[in-house]
C-alpha cells in the first residue's frame, strides 16, 4: 500500500482547511484578484501584481488577524480549568517568586471570562492581578496565530 502512495497526493488536513478554495473565497480581494488574472489570461501585469499582494496577505493570515501587536515571552494556554489552576499555583509559589529575570506573560483560553475568573481568584491582590488574557481556540487557526 505504501509503495502506491505518492507524496504529491497527500494534502495535510491543515492545508485542506485553511488554504482551500473555500477559505480563499472568504477573502474577497483575493478572490476578485484571481478572477481578474483569469479574465486577462495572465496578461494584465497590474492584475497579477494585485493578486501577488493579496496572496501574500492570505498566506500570512494578516487579512483576518485581530492581533494587537503585543508580544509575550510566554503564553500559558488552557488556563480556565484544573490544569490552569495548577499552572497558576506553580507560578505563584515558584516561578514568579524565584525569578531572576523579568519576563512577560499572558494567560489564554477559549473563554476570556473563565480565564479571568481563575486569574482573579488566584492572583487577586498580587502584582499579577492584571495579567493579560488572550482568547484562542484550536478550531480557529487565526486565533492561535494571533496568540
């Protein structure tokens, strides 16, 4: 069976979901640029240049990103449940007490409200009470990239 498998036939699931014609159609400027290139049969240099510009934005997800530009040294994801509780306890009792270097960090999860509830309960009255919270879901690749 493996001998019959051609590497060219394999399309990773990530590519199927996020780099499909359906996803491209959601980015209207790219879809319009593709139509213009096709209509000109590739002869219109301006149409092709526009296509290349929109294609670059499509490939880096900047066309649909909500990222505010802030960077953190580390983002702790999944902070609303039991594992998040354990991580916050570890941070309070060990890492943040013994740190020798400053570092920036944020908490993240699918629900800002749930992560905020955990953060507020665990870090109330500390200098980390306002730790930033990001939202992300593994079902939404753009939110993960933004994180």
